[in-house]
């Protein structure tokens, strides 16, 4: 099976499972990730998720987290509610 065919099947399956977006890239494809995470943490945007700062080195680099990884699969799920929450409040 070719890499392109495998990727197509992976994307199709993820979308069939309900994910709204799927991406595949190399672990080093976004070199600014560590810097962006650092700025996020410095700004305190992690809130009560202390584990993010405790594992910053891993979270800032997929290659540091899994050195043997050759690809990263990213899945996105929509958190948008099925109804407009403001409309529900206005109906009260």
C-alpha cells in the first residue's frame, strides 16, 4: 500500500468517525511549535492545566515526545453545540 493511499484511507476513516478535520505531517513540520507553547504558558493561558507546563519539553516537540515517530496525525472535533445557546437563554 502506498503512503498516499494509506493517508487517504486514514482521512476517510477519521471523517467517517465524526472528526471535522484531519491532518498528517512530519514531527518537525512546524518548528515554531515550542515557541508558541512557551508564549502560551508564559501568558498563563493554560489555566488549571498544570500538566502542560510540567511537560513543556514533550508538548513543544512531537519528536521529543516520541523520537521514533515519523508522522503526526491531528484530529479536530467541533465543540459547537447543535443549537444556539443564546437563543435558548432568550426563550426562557
